[in-house]
C-alpha cells in the first residue's frame, strides 16, 4: 500500500516499442526509408527493428485487420515540410487535419508532427548526440 492508501503500482516511464503490422517487411522498410532517415537495427523476413533516433519501432509481418479510422501512430520529425514534400512526391494522399496524416500502403494511419510540437522533451545532451541541436522546444508543451 502507498501512503495514500491506494495499492502501489509500477510507474510507466515510457514506451519500449510499438509493433506496426505490415504486409511485407522489405517493402515497408523501403517505403518508410523513402521519407525518413532511420537505422535498421535488425531485419528478418517477418520483422524489422527500426530506431527513430532513440525510439524503437518494430515492423511486423502480418497485416490482418482493416483500418478502423481511429487507430494510428505518430512520428515526430525534425522537418515536417520536408516530409510533406517527399511524401507528396511519392504520390501519397494526405488525410487533412492539424497534423500531416496519411495511410501507408497497408492501411496504417500515420501522423507526422514535429519534435517541437510534441509533449515530451529529450534531455539536453540527447539532441546534440543525435545531430538535432537545431531543434528548439517551446517553454510549455503545445505552445507552437
């Protein structure tokens, strides 16, 4: 029991990874690699482990469900307009709205935003180590 009388629980401190279901790992790696700079940690026929700087995303083979109109994931980038331009050049149709939203070839709803617009902040030394020193966060979340 905690001091307030409620049961003590483990505190969530972040995401380890998200598994994104796709039809083909090599095709997915090529598709996402066309507009994002990332590191492939390991790739197999059924899975790829992708690092977006210090965040892990798993590409998992086996897309069974249809897009439900709500389920999506977001990617923070350093240059949203560069992503928009590159995706447009790839023939991607955007869904509209506040963010840069689109469906990938497997029906996954992807939301692109900028690092400066997301709630979390990396420790000061991390952006420098990731070659992202040019990114400046507002003093309060969602300010910009």
